[in-house]
C-alpha cells in the first residue's frame, strides 16, 4: 500500500504563492532540488489540481537535454515516468503522457488507488490537497520553508484543517531553506 504524501515549497508565513500568484521566490537551488528528487523517487503516481498541472506539464520536455543539470534531468525523468491524475472540471484533455483527467476528487477512489499502487503517491496543489487532508487520506506532509515572508497569498494548508503530526525528518540547506517532514498521526476536530 502506497503512502499519500503532500509536499510543497512555501514561504516562512506558509504560502506557496504570493497575493499576485508569483512563486519565483521558491525556485529550488540544486541542493534542494536533489533532495526533492530523492523524496519523489518512490512516488509512482501524482495527483494534481488543474493549476499545479498547468505549471508542471512543462516537465514533459524539460530535463531532456544532456546540457541540463543532472537534478533537472532526474526530476524530468521521474515526472514523465509517473502516472498523473489531474482533477479538473474545466480541463477537457491533456497534452502529457501517462496522464488522465478526473472531474471530481473522490476519496473512495483515492483509497483504492493507495491500496493498489506500487510505490507512493504525491499530491500537488493546495486545493486538491485540502480535499485529501480533510478526508484523512494524507499520510505524510513535507514542507520546504524558504527564508522569505510574502504577507499573504495561496496558503499551503487549508483553513480549518487540524491534525496531530509526528516529525520524521528535518534538514537545513545552505540556502536557508528548511525541510520538515511529518507523519500524520490523527486529524483533530477543526
């Protein structure tokens, strides 16, 4: 049975994008990128909301040139090899391989997917992750905290979500980014 892992890069004040939708401040350097690649390596299935898929679909061709850094090539290979499910009511088709669209997030289907998937599952995008978090489906939460405060924007965690977590990993990078990995122990009444 695979674990469902929610992971993202955030600001110190807990946002994945600022009030203008910008997230250029979160671009990982090579050291952080290599760590993200290692975290992603066991994941064979990715669950995305529409907006994060729109950003990540560039990896269909990124990382294919031998001139690109090894961390970029490795991430691209992992992304292209993974099965991808995009949850969207407005996306009619996809342009990337190993990708399908589902209109609605169905907790029962995700439970079946976790039980039948060889490898872990990564969930990306705060809106779709909010469904999985509130439904008690997320097994681990990994956050890469950047040394920047953006003052508002798109939050990493949904309002009203409450859980007891157990720290399972921590790492400080040269750039000042800090990784914290948690196992979800129990959801709390929010």
